[in-house]
C-alpha cells in the first residue's frame, strides 16, 4: 500500500504491485491486514489502480478486521483496535483500548473523495476548483456528502433510482468556485450552481 501510494517504485511496476495487493487481500478472506499506517491509503490505492470493486468489498466487510465489524457490535464511534471488543464480548485490553479513536476513521477521506467524489485541486486550494469524480456502487444504493468551504457549501450526491442501472447525480458548486466532473471517461466543466444529471450504467449481464 505505502509503496504504491507514495510512489516508491517504478511506474512500470505499479500494475504488478497492485495485483499483488489484491491477491493478499483475497488470500486473507477478503479482509485487510493493515494498521494505523497503511489503512488510510488502502482504499485510495485500490481505486486508483482499477480495483474499486475490491475497495468497496473491504468497506462493506463485516468480519474482523473491518470497519463494519465494530458497527455490527454496537459501535457509534471508531475504535482504536479492529477488535477492541472481541466476539465473546471481552475487551482486547483494559489498559489501551479507546472506543473513540481517530485512526481508522481515515476511511472517511475515501468516502468523501471517492464514493461521493469531492476532491480539491492543489493548484487552486480552498476548493476554488472542485474535482468531482464519484464512484457509485449499485449495492450501496446512494451516497451524499457536503463540505463547507469559505465560498459556501459543496454537495455531491448520487442515487440508483430503481430503474435498472440508472443513477441520478447532483452537484452543488458555491459562488466563487468552479468544478470539473469526471464521469464515465468523460470530462465536464461547471461554474457555480446546482446541476443534476442521470446516467445509465451498462448491464452486467
């Protein structure tokens, strides 16, 4: 994960390293083995290298270690350890075992920048130029995210309408900002305002 995220390899080595990462995840039963250091970048690396399906499978995984393991065990905040509360109801530790810890909450960055698809352009900081690049998943159904900037509120949402593979998108750009939308290998430019569009994804059959 870190090699790919920080570019510690030759460009031609990336496909093989990404494939190896996916192999390791699958060998571990579709779960991750990362901790505080690698977890924040894992889903970004997968989606950046064409494995968004694997990233989503990790997001939706309920067996430990996973984000939803804690949710299905009553969590309303992020735990410090994947198994802070074990299956038998006992604590991983009674000394160092926070049930409100920031580290694995880093997945929120991927939810904003990839699932909802709101990102910033480093050449125009402060979300003066907004990058919309959502990655919808029919099984998830819908997503909506908001970011409050000095220019106003940015909103990105998508929802599968129930009409086959039809997905409705909505984007709000505050005054003083402009945006580029990347959708289905196409690029669109927008000024401030709210824009709605419907896209029909091809059937998987």
